[in-house]
């Protein structure tokens, strides 16, 4: 199944709560190792999933659950 969506995470506003990681049905979001200027480890988007893993479907669950509204979801046309 090919990816039909993409997300952009504003890493400077992300506080690393991990809610988006927990809610992503295809596990395309993970907690990164680098930190933003505020000292938070931020969420990252895996745009090109590993073999056998489904890509982003643009379900918007990550954006809906984000308390800081740092995630933008884009759907492929």
C-alpha cells in the first residue's frame, strides 16, 4: 500500500509528549533523539516506511491529539 499522506511536525514547538506516537495507526511517528531549543526530545515523521510497513494515510489522528497543534497533515491528490 502506498502512502497517501504526509505530516510536518514543527519541532521547535513540540514538547515531546508522545501522544502522536501512541495514536498513529501505522507507527510512522517516533520520538527523535535530538532536542529542540527548549530542551524537548521531539516527535519525528518517518516519511519512507520500512519494507512491509504501511505509510501515512493522512488520517489526522496525530494532529487531533496534539495539545500544542504542532502537526500539519497533507493528503496526496
